[in-house]
């Protein structure tokens, strides 16, 4: 049974990996393994799969379970492993979270149930139900732009107080005040991760544990160094890197995540270009927006 006080050592840059597909749309598991190996040695502090960047809504339940099994096997304890396990259905969420536990994940990232737009009491009961069914640390995933509902600071504090498995949160609300209220209500031991690129540095400044940033798919060393510099007592260095990254971070969600980051990774030959419906490849207009910022980091050529 999970006991309070046994929080895993999570922090820094936990990369939310894209899901690579073959040309015919199947899971490309060999490429997934290659991506994981790359990040183990490239500056990332943890690995996540089947979160928002991994197109979870386009994966079947069996595919999500397979992704977790293969990723856990490939990570092999070399970095913390925190898969995304949430869905809009409680039985599926529990099934995926149980698989994460069985695979040896260090924690599970559970998105707030989307589409239904539950009350705060409904959210509280949802997370309690997930926690009662598993024995693994949980991170609440607050992303109101995707779910249509925000997990209120008071609800997060209530969960943190009442449910030992709740150890932290991924914050993907652009309302920076929300994050401040969460940390004030939960205290310094609460593991708050930024899920928005522009908030990676600011969340460290208010006591955040790190970030789960899509940009780490393409610049793992730099995103990892942003955290490491801050922790090493070099806030000026971290802040300078934050502003250097701003141009790329500003365009990385062009059209919709993970369209732009998959295009960039395909341009460099690291993955195939395939996305699953309803997503479509990055448009020419989108490419024109992303290319200049990416070229500054040598990710693509300056001109098409």
C-alpha cells in the first residue's frame, strides 16, 4: 500500500514523448525505443508516454497498454517513468493506471476527465476512485484548454490532504495565479510541474519541481539545463536560457500539439511524419511560422 512520505524523487525535465507511427499508421515501437535511449543520455530527467503530446485520444486502449509496457521495458529504471494514464472514462483510466503500476512506473499522470465538465466535487471523487484502485503515486493533470474544466486549487489541496497517492500536479493552465494558489495551498513538498513552455522558468521560481515540456522532444539538453542551472543556484543562467527558448516555445504548439514537434522531428529524420486523424500535417503556413524559430537552434534550414 502506498504510504505518505514515500514520494518518488521526481523533478527536472520529464519529456512527454510523441507517439511514432509507421507510414501505414501502426505504432512504430522500434522508433519509440530509439527515442527513449536518446533521451536517457541527452539531458532529460524522466520519460512520459501517452500524454497529450503522445496523441492518446487516437490510440486504442490496447495500444496505450502496449506503449506503457514497451516504454517501461526500454527505460529499464534508467530514468523515472511517468506515463499518462487518464481518459474520459473511469474504468479505462483505472485499467491503464494499473498497467502503469504493473510495469513499474514511478508515478502516473492522470488528466482531468474531459468533455463531461464535472463539478469540483465530481473531480475530487474521480481522483479518489482512481487512487483507491491502484497503489502508485499520481500526478493530477490540469489542462483546461483540453478538458473544459479547471481543477481548482482548493480541490487539489483537498486531494493532496486526503489521498496519499496524490503527490503533485502538471499545470497546463495559462493562469499563473492558479499555480501560485496551488503551491500556497499545498506547501513546498507538493510536486508542481509546468505543462506550458512559457511557464517552465516561472514555476521553478515559485517552488515548482520541473516541467513536462513538448520542447524537450527536440531540445532535451537545453530544457534539462534550464532546470539544472536553476537548482545549481544560477538563476540568471536559467533565466537567460528561458528567454533564448522563447521564440521556439512560442511556436511549438502551432496549429495543435503535437503537429509542429512531429514535423520538426520528421524533418530531422528521427521519426516518420505520420499523425492520426483528426490531426493533419503541419500546413505550409504553419511551417513558415515554425521554421525561423527552429532554424535558430539548427533544427531545420532557415529556408524551405
